[in-house]
């Protein structure tokens, strides 16, 4: 019996040593799972989209210049939705940077009358500032021509926008881009046509393809306006598609196009461009898009 007890004790000791040895091997690595509490924990990746950029450049057309927001047929950049300083606009730059830093770290290179073909050149100026965010709002003037036949083709519009994005990416591969949809020009016509003063200003040459003969409701006039509206929708599709191919680009999802500008949001000088209140609404849309969590194209 005593001999059997010695043999049993030796076997138990050998098994225990084997278990301890295996456990010790696993403790220093090997194929063992991580200890409880650390299993599967990985460092949080840095988000591709920075919701708090430190500098902003705006490119585009008269809307971004605040045209007719403060006076008749004149730019008012201080009322710009993108970079303006007016408190009643609360521009994107002010919301993101604060008023003092916005004055030092935001620039507006938009130009009244600009079409998408002008944006690559504006973008070349923008990259010299090394901005962390570039805002793009262009396309209204591509549709607002002397006639519907003279509107920029969808293919040419796409080529120019792609060129602008290449210009940016060639110099600043990590810069972010906010792209606004083109407003619904037919909606602006329907709101402004009730104002006699506005219609007189329209005759000076504001968006003839949509606003010419503003009171005409015959088949030809309706077809002309529908053609312009369809072209704007096609431009917005291009903006969405091109932006979607760039992980650091956010399109507003058609929010500006869908926004129902009322008379309070239209300039009381021309009843077509955004008023100060309209500029504030554009700033709100841009801020929501830029600061939204997750992807948005």
C-alpha cells in the first residue's frame, strides 16, 4: 500500500508540473487568449473626418460673396454664410472657429458671376492658405445663362468639379471639403415673382434662363423653367457622385436644394439671392453637415 501511495504521489506531482508549465508558457504569449478585460481591445482609430477644423477657405459664386444681402447689386462678404463676420448670420467659420479666430483663419475666394469652370482657379488660390476645410458652392451661374440652351453641359460641369478636386488633392491630400448643393432656382422664381421691385431688378440680367418674362405661364415658359430645374438636379447629382469618391468630402445631401426659401430668406433688393436671414439658414445647413458624426455623402 505504501509503495502504491508513493507511485500515486509521483504521478500527481508530474501532472501538476505539466499543468503549471503549460500555464506559464501561455502567460508569456504563445497561442493563449488575452487576459480577461483586455481581450479584443484595440486603439481607437483617428476619424477621417475632423469635425473641428482649424482654418477655412470658401470658393464659389455670388451666394458665398453675400451678393445683394446688404445692398443692391453689390457683394457683402461680411454676410457670407461661409466666412462672414455678421452676428445675425453666425457663419460657418464663426461657429467652428469662434469670432476672433475666424477673422484670422478664414478666407473667401468666391466671386460673383463665377461658374464651376472658375472653381479650379479659385481652388488653386485656396491651397496656398493650407486650409483644413474648403467650402464649395457653385453651379447656379452654370444654369443661370441668357437662355436654357447656353447652360453648362453636365459633362463639362463634372470635368470642372473633378479638376477642382484634383487641384486640392494634389497639394493638400488631407484637407476636408464641404460641398453645397445648388439651390432650387425654380423655387426662388416662384417666391420672388410676387414682388414688383424684384421683377424689375431681374430685368437687369439676373438669371435670365429662369427669371426672364417672370409672369409668363405658357407652355414654352414652363418648359424653359423645367429644363433649367432639371439641369440643376443633374448638377447636384454630379456633386454628390464626385464627392462620394473622396473620403474627406461631404456633400450636404441636397439640403440646400431642398430648403424652402421664403420671402424672409430672399434679398429685398433682388428677391432672388439669399438675404441675411437666408445666409444664416445656409450657415446652419453647412454647420450641421460639417459637425455631423459618421459619414455623409
